[in-house]
C-alpha cells in the first residue's frame, strides 16, 4: 500500500492532466447573476504555472513506496512540499491581464443570498480534500455581488482581470491569483450534435 506522501506527490504529477479535462467545453447560457465577459481570452490552468517551476524535481530520485506515513522523513517531506506549494510562483506575464478560466467552486462565504467569495480550482475535490493544489493553481474570486445557486464543486467560468495576489484560507489553501469584480457564468458542456 502506498504511503500518504506518495499519494500527495502523485496528485502533483497528475495536476496538469486533470486540469485539461475542462478544455474544449463552452458555456451555453450565463447564470444571470453576473454578466458575462466573453471578450477575455480563455486560459488553461497550465498557463498559470511558470514554465520553469517544477515542484517534483527534488523528489524524483526518492523511493516514495519505502516511506510510511508516520516516518519522520515522510512527515518532513510533506511539510516541505506544502511550503513549496503554498509559495508556488505565479506567471507574472498574466498579472493585470483580462482572463477567462473554467474551474470548480470552493466557497469561502455562503449566505441565503448566494456566494460572493470563492476559490476557483482546476479539478473536482481540490481544497476540500488534502492537500490543496499549489498556490499557482488556485484563484481567489470575488464577485461584485452574491451569486445565487452556486454550491461547492459547481463548475463555472470566471472572467475578469487576473491579478497576482496571495490569499491564505486557513482551511482551504493558499491562492496565488485573484479576480475581483468577476463575472461568473455556469459552465455547461457543449452537447453532442
């Protein structure tokens, strides 16, 4: 049985391919809560990661299967990896650019009126299960007003100005980007014709 550290590092290696699952789909209708911003170019999650950043490089020559969860080396590696992911560099070329990004909702606030702040993540279950993705794979979204009908892990398109900004949620992880005054649309996959 693989140790927890092996599962964590394996999830890191799978992060980019999982993010691509949303490619090739487009929304058919806006939610009506916040206006669409179709003029913003659509980004892929891997574009948020600087090309030179490789968080797994240091672990390539380590036999992860040999480590047990309670092994002090495994605990130390997990702590080091978490620190690297929380401080993951962002793609500075995207700072201040108009962007549109599809992803999953991790609510930060919720009321009867809706959700106004949430984290946008590239794959289902991110931030709800540990460990959260690297900071350069989490976007802190602030809508201009509450968006009705949004729930955890709903898929949406978010449009607005992408800003390199750290936001640390005690429970959910650290984001490396922010989109404030974001347009939020329901993500509806294209229907086969």
